[in-house]
């Protein structure tokens, strides 16, 4: 990807449109938002693949993120909370799916040496 400086930040053109990055939220995505999106998106895709391969029936996966920073602004920890909706989801099986998700998400593996990454899961019937 190539990024071009603008008056308010940086931009890049993707096949889905322009992506604007700025330290000012009114001008684009803030860098930490993109980091959270990368971790949640990667983890969500990995979890979906694992569920499909294990033939576990589910209707949706929602992911809530929470980030903590040091007083100097360094990201110190990120928490990913998965809400998986399905019929008769087994808690022990889903805890294993969560462990496999963390182990197989390349984005999580790339940053966990410097940022504490934690996960939790809620199962919903539906």
C-alpha cells in the first residue's frame, strides 16, 4: 500500500475506496482505531473459519474492543470480547475455539510480544 500525505493526515486508495488516516477524528481514522480494527477483523475471520471447519452452527459474531494506554500514549493492552450467537453452543468447545483463534490470528501473534492481548467470550442463543 502507498500512503500520500494530505493537509490533515495521510490517505491511500484501496479497491474499496479511499482510506483517510489522521490524528483528528473528523478527518479520518485514528491509527489506534485501525490497529483495533485489524486485530478484531483478523480474529473474527479466524474464528469464523474455525467454526465452519468444526461444523459449529452460528449466526453471528460480534467483537467489542477495549484498549488501554500508558500515560505517554503507548498501547499497553487490548481486550477483544467475542459475542457468538448460535443454537446450543457448547461453552467448553467455544473456549477452545477462542484459544485457537488467538493462536492462529497473525495480527495478534504479530503484536502480542509488546502489547498484552486478552480475550473473552459470551454465547447467545439464537
